C-alpha cells in the first residue's frame, strides 16, 4: 500500500465567521462530530489517498513535481473518487479548498470556480474562468470550455493549479488550470467493467481495456450514462469514447495519440423561487434542451529528451464541439458551431547555472484559434433564420518564460514572464430582430490586444516537513466569444479582457498524523467580466444574458485543508479525517452604484469533511458533509440563496485481489431542500424571483466494478 500525501502540515484553527453555515446548532454538531477544531490547510491536498501498482507512479510523479511550485496546487487520484459515484467534475473536485464545483439540476452541467473565477457562469454548456486541459493539451478555446468531457471518462488523476501557479500550462486565468491526466495501457492494463445505478433513474455503464504490445500501448474506454432527473422533464443521456495510443521509439523519443468523442441529449430543469425550492422543488415549468451531436477531441503529444536530460514536448489538438441549444422546448433553437485548433510547445531545461546558482528554466508556447465559430438561431415553427453571428478567427496566444533559481540550500526564487496576444472577432451577419439598441452598441467587434503577465515567487524549506511559499502574479482573462453577444439581441457588447494582480502566501507540510496547507490570497481585479440574466427563460422565450466590464473589484480568501490519520490498527485498519475550508470574500472596491457590495453567486464560506474507516481486508465506510453559507444572488445585495448543510455516507468492499469492488453512495441523508447554484440578477429588489437551481433530494447510488 502506497500513500500519496500532500506536502504540508500546518495546524491552525479557523473560526467560521461572517455568514453562518446554516444555524449555530448545526455547526456545533458538525464540529463535535468531525473535528476538534477546523484545522487550516489548503493545498487541496489528497489527504490519505491509496493507490496501487503502476497507477501510483503517475500521481506520485506529478505530486512531486507540483511540490516545487511556489503556490497552491493539488493532485487528486481518481481511483479514490471511484469508490463512490463518479459521474462528473463535482465528484472529483469535492474536498478541494478554494474550488467550488457543483452540478445543477442533476445534470453534468457544472459550476466550477477557483478563487471566484467565472463566478457568474450560467448553465448553457460552458465553464468559464479556468483553463482545462487533457494531458497538457487545452480543451479551453476562445469560446470557453464546454462541459461535455467533465464526465471524467478514462481519467487517472487530476491536477489543480490555482491562479498564477498554472504558468507551466500557459494558463493566465484568474482561476488557474485543471489538467486531467488520462489512463494508459501502462497505468491501467487489463479489462475493466463498471456499472452504476441510482436514484432518479441514474444509470452508468463503462467498459475499458488496455495493454502493452512491445514498445506500444493502448487504452480504450467506452461509456453510456442516463438519468431521468430530479426535476420533472429533466432527463439526459450520453455516450462517449476515450482512447489513447502510445509508442516509444527510443529512450529519447515517445509519442501518444488521444481521441475523445461524446454525444449528449440533455434536458435541464428551470430555475425556481425560494418558495418553490421549499415546497415544490421538482417543478419544471420551462425546461430547456441541449443536444451535442459529437463533441470530438483529437490530439497528439510527442516528447523528445536530449542527451543532457532536457525535454521538448510538441502538442497539437483539434476540438470540435457542436451544440444545438434549444433542441427541445425553445421557440428559437440555436445552432452553435465551434472548431478550435491548438499548437503547444513546452521546453524544459534542468541542471543549468545562473549567476553561479542552480537554475531550471522553461519556455511554453500555446496558440488556440477558432477555425470555425458561429451561432445561428431560427424560428422553430417556420424554420426561418432569425440571426447569425460569426466569431471565426478569434484566438488566444501565449508565450511564457519561466525560471527557478536556487538561492540557498533551502530557498528558491521562481520568476516568469508571459507575452499575451488576444484577438476577438464577432459580427452579426444577419438578423430579423428589432430590439431597441441602447447606447448605439455595435454590430461588429474586432480587436487585438497585447499584454504582459509577470510573476515572481519564493519557496522556503523551513525543515524537511514544513515549507513556506509566496508569490505575486498577473492574470489576463479575455472574454469568451459569445460574451460579446450571440442570438438574443441585434447588437454586440464590446467587452475587453479582465486583468488582475494577485498576491498569495501560504504554508504546507506534514508532521506525524497531520498533512495539510493554508493559503491566503488577494486579487485586485480590473474590468472583471460580470454577467447578469436580463430575461429569464419561459415557454415563449429563451433566457437572455448580458456581459460587461465592471468597475474595480477585490477577490480575497482563505484555502485551508487538513488531513489526519486518526488511528491505525494492528492489522492495518485506518481511520482518517479530511477537512477543507474556503472563505470567499469578493466585492466591489467602490462602485458608483453598488459601493462596496459583495459580488453574487458564490457562498462566502464552504466547509467540507470526510471521516473514513478502511479495513485492510477491503471493507471501507465513510461519513461526509458539505456546508455552505448563504450568498447574494443580485448585485444590489437584496436577496440571498439559503445556506445548506448536506450529509452523506459511503460503504463498500474491495476484494483483496482488487479484481472486484462494490459500493453504495448515499447523499443528502437529511433530505434537505436546497439550491445547488443560482443565476445572477441585477437588482432583485428584495423579491423572491426564479433564480435557484434545486439540488437533489436524498439519493442512493450503488455500483460494482470488475477487473478481468
């Protein structure tokens, strides 16, 4: 048994101040049952993650690499996640401080936010504010990230790099980057079958095979999933393929081809009022439908190792993610086409000397171009085209230079500079809409912006068990293409890139039974891209949103996590506790209208914990919770989403041979009615409006996995 542990241990008490997490009684029970105190730690660490065999090497290697980053990072082994329901990114990113990931309406649609990135994301098939990659190859393009591939199919482990710590992937977003590392024939050999079934018609079937043939290896995974939905008329179904093929030409040269394909038919529930949330959470008077007829990702990564040990990675990928929005129910269906081409170059040098000191350096290049991007809407009844908007030619180009200089035996200086070239192009090529144009907004927007994003960090090894780090960085988030405007108005919004300066300081380490980290950060944001729902969806009209550059804002918070191995039995049985605490403090600096109001859409405080018992014989059981404070749903700060506290439990058995496994995953044990997420209004005027996505009531998922 091999344990992957985080890199830190700091024992600190965190007082839950500000907005209450539910009520005082709930908090008292929570703390009494799960923790003597809420220990601070924050590097979204793995806790005590058990991996075996060849699969451990990949996760361990990346964990060791990220320990050298002068900032917050995490590695999540997906085999730990698969000891329960493993349906989407929410399941994988649970218990990660600083990361808010939650599904909406029981679908694969996820709101994923790191440090408030993309906090106003709306659930129309995209995730914003964070760069997503497969094996270092971007799936985020000028149009954002579609949530198609967030089903975690064929993923071995997941890297989370917060904010400016994601420069090695040419990621300059406020939220940083999330990199999904695929299983291969070398890390997951043999045949595997997995079947899950659960409440609300949930069903998932997955088959995979992998192996090594000489100098080559292969891995193929096929998946089918479906769900009737918690809300009425909220069924969804998907089918996917994930495959990769690798070949080692020599000890110096190797290559790998990646193929992913997914089809989906989704029917989403409509948003509810708080009154409906409490008394009729399954109602769905205005469902919306999306169909994705073959999202395709094809990529190749080739690595060459020079005689001196330095490495060059060359990556290229093609992303095609069509979307028929309004496939069902909408009176004006929209046909979205997005085809991106990406080129990535990464060169790493180690063992050099600079000013007589040990030096490692890197050069990273990434270019993602929308080779075809447009959206067309038409009248469902007549078939007549209503509007066409074209974004073809938009691109994001980043060139990054990085260096790590060892100043002393215990002190490292990290520095870097990124050159950024952003092109945005949007043009309404035809419309029959006659909506009044406020302020003479344009029908064509095209601009090119060049900018610099420096970063500087320090990492100090106090002792072999304890490390301090700090950094300052610049982030640049260009608007995704459709934030300029899509189909609802006959005009566009000339929104510009969001920029921020972030300061981060933290400590991480491990000592005895404890392992954890604590990170504090503050971001000064200029021109933050904020979105508001200006018209709710109904049976006769689609939802309409608008995006603009805001006045200066502040994002600051605490990311804390602590893992503790509470008990080890003579036979190898264990009892461990994982905890994660996040404080989100996002607000205007001094807005002319809203003053110092809080930014809406994310809980101010989130606490997550899991108490897990594992027997050496293979039996395991755990109790978990997720508590979130209330938060405003409008910029005027007049109406709030309710706080919630959700209990869950898992129980399962893995055969000593690891040939088979069974589990049961129970969620929302108290059957609480709550909002998993909310749309954002401009000013709710203190009235209960339909902005809330209901979370699932009590649910049970059971599953079996077999290796053969």
